């Protein structure tokens, strides 16, 4: 996504490495969330917000997170539980759409 936004070609080796790293971390987090609603337990904490920040653009970057149902459920739970988080995501999505449309990229 970043390279394309700067008018550079996509580097498949970098993408493959990133997906491998994402799968490794996602599998650990998915297993951790198997018996918890949130990162620390069953209550929302700052840990959830801290860890969730990089997830804001997964609809554009399309990492293989659909392979991790506990992780996907946790992310949706954050959006459902924290109205401000969902509102911020909508605002960021609109801004990113404006930017990418402005430079002619669609995701």
C-alpha cells in the first residue's frame, strides 16, 4: 500500500515477509484470545487500544487475519464496545479514502 501510494512498484518479497511475520504474531494473539474477551481478560483495558491501533487499516492492507477467528472477534468487539473507537475508524477510513482516491488508488 505504501509503495503504491508513492508511485513505486509493489515488492512481493517484502509483502511475503510481512505476511509471514503477521501470521506468526496473529497466531499467538489468536490463541491468547481463545478464552478472553479482551487482551488482559474480560474487561477492556488500555492494552486493547494499544494493540488495536495497527488494525485500523486491515481492510486496505488485507493481511490474512480472517484465518484467526478469535482475533477477528476481538477486533469487532472493540468496535462494538467503544463507540469512540468505531467513530474514529469511520473518520480515518473516510480520510484515507479521500487520499487514495486523490492519487488514483483503489483498494
